[in-house]
């Protein structure tokens, strides 16, 4: 093999190795920052397809309904704890901060945080789901009001 060909081969191999290393570092960084979505039953019993249970310390999002009677507020600070449930299980959630206006018992909630134990999540953020059948109050009032002009077709 000529010296020129050897030099080109080493340069190409070096570039491939560098590219492979960069792709590996990007994939590692992305895997560390991914928040996977789970339901309470999936946290306790694993995902349906794989039966994979999240490990303690994993960052995740959990969605479910706030269990009635489970909301406990600390009167001295903004610490709140509550339970989320679905048809398969119940998990406990702790949160430090102001909850959204739509947060209430029986309401759908998504909590984003870290799994601290087999059934406990320390949330960084809590999002309340709204009813998809929402109608603004002004429109609801207008629809309920008897209006002779609209009914007569004028």
C-alpha cells in the first residue's frame, strides 16, 4: 500500500471514530434527560408490553386522578402530598410549590419528577388536566338565553 493511501485510510478511520464518539455522547446525554410517561399501575406493575418497572432515581412523568381525601397540605409552607390512582394502582406524590388552579380531588393530573421509592414520586412540576368538553361561561350563558331573533331566523 502506498504511503498516500495509508494516510487517507488513517484519516478516514479517525473521522469515523470521532463521529462514532460524538454520536455516542449525544445518545448518552439524551437518554439521561428523557422523562418517560407512566400511569400509577405501570409504576407498580410495569408497562403492559415489556413489564419494565422504573428504577428508583429515574426522572418520569406520572398521570392519573387525584384520590379523594388524599390531599394533605402543610400549613407552614407550600409542601403538598397527595395520591394518584388509576384502575391498576395508587402512588404517592410530594410537591413543594403552588398547585395549578384546576388541581382538585378527582381531577386528572400529570406530575413530573423523580421516583424516590417503589410508590413515591417527588414532583418538580404538577399539571392539572382540564375537561376536554370545556365551554367558556359567556358562550354557555348565550346558548341558554332565549333569544327570539335567533329563533325566528332574522
